[in-house]
């Protein structure tokens, strides 16, 4: 399942798509995304440039996520639906104060 051709594009780069490489690239790009965000706070006068760098890193993360999804035969729509369902379940757990939310203080930390 590769409706966007991410596996073929990866092959055109001269690499056989695989989860290990995709995860490594995702780690690098997550680091760049984090750096861009932090630096934009440290240097507000350069925030616009760091925002563009963050977008580039995020686009590479999304591309590699699609590579992994294609290798796992999962569609982005399927994964998004699972993700939404997971968050909705966590909201219910938080409201009931069960599981990981049994002792959750969230926004009240330090107040």
C-alpha cells in the first residue's frame, strides 16, 4: 500500500526502503524540529527562518512516516483513525481518573 509513491521515491534516491533507515531519519528530523522550535524562542528575531526550518523537518518526518506506513501495509487514513481513537480513549481515562491518569495533576502542576 503506497498510494503516494514514497517507496519508489526512496528507491530513486538509491536506497531500498526499510524501517530501520526510516526511523533513523525520523530521529534526525525530530531533532531538527526540536532545535528549530527552541532556537525560535531564544532568537525571536529569527523566528520566521526557524519556522521554515521546522516545516522542512516536519515534512521529512511525515515523508518517512509514510515510508514506514507503506512498509507495514497501513494507510495514513487507517493510522490517523487509530491515533484519534487512542486519544479519545485516553480522554475517557483522564475523565475517569483511571490507568495512567489515576494520579494525574496535569495543568495544576506547581500551583
